[in-house]
C-alpha cells in the first residue's frame, strides 16, 4: 500500500527568514515619504503575516484608502532598495537549512510556502538563500486572500496533491495557526517569531517548536498517530 503524500508548508518572515530589521526600516521609510509618524517597532512587527494592504490598514486605519495605497507602493519600493544594506540583512533562522535539507530528501514529503509576501519578494528571498527548488508550491498574498483566510493553504494542498490530514503548517503568528485550523490542517507554531507562544496556542497551535530540529520528529509523531499526546503536552506547556 502506498503511503500518503505528506506536505509541510512554511510561513516565510519570522519562521524561515529573520526579516524584522528590513520590515521596520521599509515601513519607516514608507511612512516618512507620506508624512505619517513612525510607529513603535513592536507594533509594526505585530502585523507580520498579513498581506501588505491589510497590514498597513491595521497599522493606520485612520488614513484614507488612497493614501494607504500610496504607502503600500512606497513600502514595496523601499523594501527592495534597502536590500543592498548589510545592516538590514535577512538571514535564515538557525537550523532552517538543516531541517529543509532533511525534509526535502524524503520520498514521502514535499514542501511549500504560504506567506503574506508578494511572489516577487518571496522568490527573491528564496533565490538569495538557494532554496527555490525545495518547494513544490509557493502561495502568496498575490494569489489569495490574506491570512487567516485558509485559501493560501487550500491552494497549496491542491497543487501538492496532499490531504489536510497529511498537511502541517509551520508559522510564527496567530494568523498562521488560524489559517491552518480553518483549512483542516495541523498547525505548528515556532517560538522565535513575531507572536508569543501563548498567542499561537490560543489560535489553535497543536505544538509550539523551540528548535527546528524538533520539526521532523513532531510531524512524524503526528502522522503515525502519536500526535494527540504531543498536542496535549503542548497545550499544557
């Protein structure tokens, strides 16, 4: 009997890539360009995971739509201009490459991404780190509604040919966890990103990882029927 195809879908910013300095700098540049006061760093980072349009609306809901659209375009321009600054590098989080190498080498598992980034931004980031060929599906805010809407993950499962029961979403925000649960998939949070572990659990995380080395064993336990015990342990942490 053929084993079911397993799919692991990752968020990008805050999960695979540490882009916090770039995001804050680009948002400050965009606000400055339109005379909008800068916001606290923590407030800016709290919207990571949303599509850019929704993120800016969340940050400055009092600003009229036409101006928010101009801020969005200014952010995009600033983000790509700032990539050349070494102090604003976007490194991989520790353990990412090793975990992806191990999962990518498996015959029963394929990988995907679901992110609030644009296709252009995502592809640039993956090419920068030599990771483009690791993923069979790339879902972005260009293709589907913003998280926590489940469409990005549903599209990823359709493209990969995987069932929800055999899919794990790995992310760092409550938006990721809610998206996974809405799509009927499993939700793994990470504790090194932009939302605190208690927020991830409240949003439905089955487990919150503290190291990428924990990912493959946790996913295997889930798929072999031992995940209920893992979920219970995570909920009580």
